[in-house]
C-alpha cells in the first residue's frame, strides 16, 4: 500500500474567497459614511448651469413643418381604412396654404426654430470632437421660448433686424423647390425661407461635463458643420443645399 501511495501528490483543501455583493439594502442609509465606503460609489447632486448665446444666420434658414392639413388628410385616410381614396378626386394643391403651414408658429404668433433641431445640432457636433452622443444627450438641453400652435413643439423665437437695426420678429418668404418624393415622383415643395435671422438660445448644461466655453465652441461647430432646417450640411439624405448655417455673436 505504501508503494502505491509513493509519489502521490498530497491534496489540500483550497480556501475560496467569496466576495459579498455590494448593493444598497432597504435599511442602508446612503448618507452614512460607512455605507458609502462599502458601496464605493458616490453620487453627487446635478450641477446644471444656463448660458444664453446669440446666433445669427450666415445662410438662409429654410423651414418645412408638417402642416395640420396634411396631418388631417393622413388621419382621415387611416380612419377610412381600405375604402380610403376610392372614388375621390385629387384635390388641387393650395400653395399659399402650404406656405402658411410650412412655418413653425407659436401660440403667440411669432415664428420659431424647433428647440430640438438646435439640440440635435449640438449633440451631433460632439461626434466631431470625439465626445459620446449618448452622454451629450443627457448633458445638453435647449430651453424653449414658446410652443407650436398645433403640435406643441418647443420653439426658439426667430428675429431679424429691420432697416433701423432694431430686432423684430422674423418673417419668411414663400419659396418653391422641385424635389423627388421617396417614390421617385417629381413634386413641387413649398417652404418658408428666412433670408436673415437671429435667435437668442438658452442652453442648460451639466457643468460637471462641460464648461461655458465648451458650450460656446460646440454651438460654433453646430453652426459651421451641422446647421439647422431643410438643406442643412448634416442632412441625413444628402450633403445639403448650403442652408441653415449660423455664427455666434458676441453680446
């Protein structure tokens, strides 16, 4: 028996170190220093600041809102189901009505840029400088001056300078462009064009992630590299038409 056991390795019991999962139980007080040390995590209160930046268009701003009439027609077709369009004549296009509905107007009557469009431009600009868009979405917000008269879209008030240099509400002009729909059929698209425009934009941001200078530079990049509205440089389906660019103006 001894010869059989000769050379055999001696087995020993291995002690396995089991780590206790770190979590916050219902009885734990996060404000307690002992509990905080055990968790190894400290969550600070949000540190948000707001800056106001005056932007001025260096190219026309072109707008094409989804009008109430178009929404109503779509709703009627969906409500009618399979009978939609049967036996109905095609209505004549009202170009003046289309121009009116192409504008984003507030409940007070002034025209505006969707706040989401400017926020998207700021967030998209983060890609250029290597900052994650997912983080930027949680750190940069554009405060609205009012809301769209139909759909409640948050808006930034559009203004322009009159002949005396005074800021007044911006008024667009009627423009028509030949385009191709998704089906490839040629169509005439009525849009609202603002040849000269300005806007005071209030940006609320996480000051633990960005500085006021960061936000100003981000807005500069948004105006030069992304743009807003129809035909902007960062258009998802083309390289744009050269519209929607802007600069930041020193107060």
